[in-house]
C-alpha cells in the first residue's frame, strides 16, 4: 500500500546483479566486478565475478584474450557445484 511504500527508506547502497546487457569496456577503460554489474543472480556474490572479470580484462590488455561480459558465469560457484551434485533444477 502507499503508506508502507512511503515509510520504507533504503538502508544501504544499490547493488547491480548480473545482466548480459551493458558495456564493460570502452577504449582503454575496463569496468570489472561490481562496477560492471557482475554479482551473481542467485547469491549476489561478487568476489568470484570480480576476480574473473579482472583476469579477463588483463588478458585483453595483454592481447591474450577478450573481455566479454556474456562469457561470464551469472551464478555463483556454489550454484554450479549444487547443479553438478544434485542436477539442474
């Protein structure tokens, strides 16, 4: 209801979860981790995507790979292990 909606006040900052949309690089500027909106959609976990995106950006800088957001996993490593152990759901 409108009274409840008006009484709710944010207690922290916004957090961008993974979305395949959005640019992560322009010229010599690379967004990695939270700034690129890479937190996993299941647990909002951000350390693994931050490290992975940093490695991918470094590989592109060294001309040894390409940093493409769509190539990144959008769920946490825990979710991947869960799927392997118990099957997809």
